[in-house]
């Protein structure tokens, strides 16, 4: 099933916005990956879009690759996302640009460069329960730190970050809460043919869909546990199919479950197509061992589709207890990582398997309970509400 990948929009390194009202001397610069599209790109663009749309805030945009050599003529309040990777590049690039006999004075040089900006707002995540000393050192060079979950707040402060750490979660467009089920109404936008084929596959074969998003980092995302659960589940019931949402076709993980009837959907989806994919699914699996938020699980819940996750991790901010399962083993999230050096938890596959059975056998009850939970999500997990909190952190709302 083929989907067309999205190309990064725009070729300019620096993009501007129209002037905004009542900002005094506050001007915002947002530094993020523009040269390619990754999850940081998606979140950053939502931050920028809604600060502009809701509050009319002027935001200049700068690609992460240009930031190390950039010295502004205006003292911007600057969001840097993700801070740790980008500021590491600033430090190494600027140190290496100095002659060897001047590198002993690098601290003063970096202080001078830093003085050309207003405050630095570091936006970042946590993929394990501890940060390295080097990551903490870089974070303490910012003025404020923004992370997406209470789990990350605890990780950052517990690892030694001394700057104020604020939780500002990820979210969805308000339309995610109000758009009717895509498959129960006339489509209002184009839908990728791969999703139409999946719809027919479900109807004709009377299948219940388990959805698992796997763009990268298969072990961290919990693929070993997903594979074990699905292998056991298909022996116990014949009405389930695992749908792997991936970036590219015929991934190694998909080939491991092809013989069990799994289906792969790959490539970039628009927000409307993502809603269509969730609306077609019955259960989403978030078996991540570590991560700062896991947006796909929230998206599933917002569309009214149960998302199963462990009871240890960042997602416990928004996943209701009746969809949380027992944590399994405590494991090192990454064997060799310079930033995220701590541990996380697998899911307990036995408990997760029992929960999948219970959800599928009592689906109406779970959907009704989730509908009540959606009302609590709608008050906080929307990009327009999040934009207000970002603007408050930057000090541009008076």
C-alpha cells in the first residue's frame, strides 16, 4: 500500500511573518529542522502556526543547520527545538571555527555570541529516565526549558537541570475533536487509495484492526512486545489484523509478521488521512519503552479509539487508567546514546494481551468510557491552547 512521502516545504533558511500587535520589544525566532521533516519539525510547525494564527505573533523561522553560524541584528526571544542536538552543534561549530591559540578563550566568545539574543527557550524531550551530564550542561545554558510531559519534568530536574522546566504538552488541531468519523460520512477531502483498500480489507474479511506506528527506533517503540502479542493473539482469535504504519515499504519488522496476515501502510499521511486511519482501527498499541510524549497514542484517544499503554511513562498524563497495562521489565532504552542514558519499561505482554481481548469483547463499553475521557483531553491537548502557554513562556502576552 503506497503513500507519497511529504517533501519539506520551502527552500529558504529564514522565513518571516507579518508584524504583530502589542509585543513591545519582544520578537520571536524559532529554530528547528527545516532541511528535512522529522517529528521535531512537525511539532515546531504546529507551535509556529498557532502562535501566528491565534495571537498574531510575529515568528521568524530559522533552519537548525544555519543557527550555528547565525548572529542576529535583533535580540530575539529564541525557541530552539530540539535544544540539545542543535546547541551541541553551535558549541562544536563555533569552537572549531576559532584558531587553536584562541580556543582557551572560547567561553568568553560563546558568551559574546549569546549576548546577541534575548532569552533562549529550550524545547526538547526525554527518551529515558535520565539525561547525561553533557546534556544537562547544555540545557543549563538556556534560560527556560519546555518539555511535553510530567515524566520529562521529573527526568530533567532529577538529572540536574537548574533552569525552570515547564510542561507544555503536544496536541492536535481542534478539528480532530469535532470531525465526524471519516467512514460514516461523505469524505470532505481526498483519501489515499491505500486507506480505501484497507477499509475494504476490513469489511470483506470482517477484521478488527490493531494499529501500531513504527517510523523509527523499533526496539524503543516496543516492537518486540508488539510482535509477541500479535503472534499469540492470532492463535487465539481469527478476526484480528495488525496494521503497521511505517515510513518506507517492506521494513524488516513487517517482513517478520507478513506470514501472520499483517498489513503495512507506509509514507506520509495528511491530518485528514490520519484521522481516517484511526477511525478505521479498533485498538492502537503504544508499547514504547521510553519517549517524551508519544503523540500517536493521544491522536488515537482523541478520535475515540482505545490506545493501550503501560502504566510507566510520559503517556500516563493522558492515557486513562482503564487503558493502562502493567509495566514489564526495566530495560536500558538505548545501549549507546550520548543524551538519553537511563532506563524505561517494556509492557507486560500477558496483561496487554488480556486487555486487547477484553476491549474487543466489550468494545461498546470501552468506547463509551473513552468518550467521557475525550472531554477532559479537549480542554488541554489542542494546539491553540498550547500556543497560549508557549507565548506566556516567551513573555509575549501581557
